């Protein structure tokens, strides 16, 4: 098996905020894409992720975040290489989710509905152009969890939502 990296994207700064989803009011008329993703590295200083977005493979390398921003590199992989890496080399469990892209007030919200070990978790993310960018929050978006490390996908591999979801409500008290 030979891996081929295609279409190298340039380094970019990723600025995102993450929230819990409190209702499914956004769902009507939207079709999600099945995602499977695994991690080759989940160190605090860097993550290396393999993702299958429907039929498209991706390799993503992320640096340590400073607040809500961090460096990200992303490369295309063949579907077969992504499947092989997910099955053979990535830490388990593999993150499984459906992702929906929802337009709201000029922004795109990505809503992830998790399956498998993380079933029941529903997160909404918004990528921003700057750290101080203002945006409106839809009614279906709940508590912000950007700085809660438990909600990072790389951490959901080593500590799936099914292990701690019962503690979620007590956190907000």
C-alpha cells in the first residue's frame, strides 16, 4: 500500500468556537455526511487525524491551540488509504458522526451528531475569520464548550462521551 498526499493546502490558522446543541430545530431539510475519523497522535502539542468524509479521505495535522486558535495543515488522501489507516493504525475507538452544515446569519455552523462510543453527543462549531469576530448564536445552540477539553474529538477517543455523559448536567450547576 502506498500513500499519496494530494493537493497540499497551505498552512492556515483555524479559529473556532464549540457549543452544545440543545434542540433539533435546525435539522429539517438538511442532509448530513457520514464522517469516520481516527487519530495517529493525540498529544497536547499536536494531533494527527485521519478522516473519511463520505468518500473523501483527509490527513490533518494540528498544532497546539492558543485560546480558540491553532495552526492546521490538511491534505487529501485516497479513500482506500484513509480506510486502511483508520482500520490499522489509528487509536480506537474511531469517532463516528454525521456532520451537517447549517447557514445562519451569514455564517456556516457545522453540527456533529455522534454515533458509536460517543452516541448522544451533539456539538455545533463555528469557524471564525478572527478571534474577535462577532456572530449571532441560533436558538438551537446551547452552552459554549470551546475550552472544555472533554469535547475535543481527539479526547473523545481516549475518553468517549459514553464514559462521562451522566456527569454533564452536574457540571453546569
